[in-house]
């Protein structure tokens, strides 16, 4: 059987009012040492973190443009603890032949592995920590967004197919308009990135790019 080839979906041309600063918030997901730095957990396991570099550069551009346009910036990070570890997550790892105690101990709260890297929160940025993939699961994200009065979210971060997509799906279910800049999120494997973008484009989000958003924000 021939292998399935997945290409990233076409980008949706933006209209200015869709991403007007007054209605938007920028979400930056899981740009943390254990996920993005070569010297920390996943890098030490052999994942080449260079694949993330273009997306990280674009996240920084979006953060800068957001600050200039008074768009709220929200850093969402994973912070795990033994007391809150998921039993089903551990069981899944074990059934796949892995080591649950080692693999689940990623981004442990209070450790350097959980610290943000490459793109850092400014004093005015909001920081929210989660214990599962979605930024909305048992966090204060929804309450904070409601306090801002925004209805549109720009979703960025790593990895595309995991925590970014999980948060995008929940945002859509909560009736937010969701935009994903395809060059400001990344997966460790290009096929996973493309497949995730295709799935989100089909049902949950509009796919765009960094320059399209920053252009409107800078003009504003």
C-alpha cells in the first residue's frame, strides 16, 4: 500500500477586521526548555531542536507586534507534578513499552526544564500553567480571556499536533475565532505538522502566517 502524503493546507487570506487588535489575544504554547532546548529532556533523547528555530523566530515577531498593538499576550506552559500525574497517561506509556515514571516527568514544576526559553514573557504578559495538553483544561485561561473581552485567538507554539491543536480544539468549542500561523508553530516531524494543520483547517481554525497578522497589527 502506498504511503499517505499529507501537505499543509492553503492559507486563508486575512481581512483586517478579523484580527483587529481590540478583539485578539496571542497565545504562546509550551516554548519551554524540556520541549525546545537541545540540552534538556527531549533534546537529550536525541530530538534535533533545530527544526523548531523558524517557528520560534516567528513567535518572537508576533510577540513584538502584539506588544506594539496592545494585543494581550498569554504564555501557556506545562507544569507537571507527581501529585497530578495522569494515570491514563502512565498506562498508555506502559502499554507502548515505555517507562512511565521517566517519560511523564517532563516540565516538572519548579525545575529548569519547565522554564520558558527563546521567547520569554514580558512583565505585561500573562502566564498560565497547565497539567494536560490543552491550555483550557482546569486552568484559568477561559476566565482570563473573558475578562479581556476578546473573541479571537492567535495560536502559536509547540508542538503543532499535540498541545497547540488540543488548545485550538477547545478554543473552537468555546466559540472563539481561532487563527493558526503555520510558520509560528512546529512539530518535531514535518509530516505531523502538516497533518495537524490540515485537520485544524478542516474543522477548527483558519490557517494563516506570521507576516499576514503582523502587517495588520503594525498598521493598527
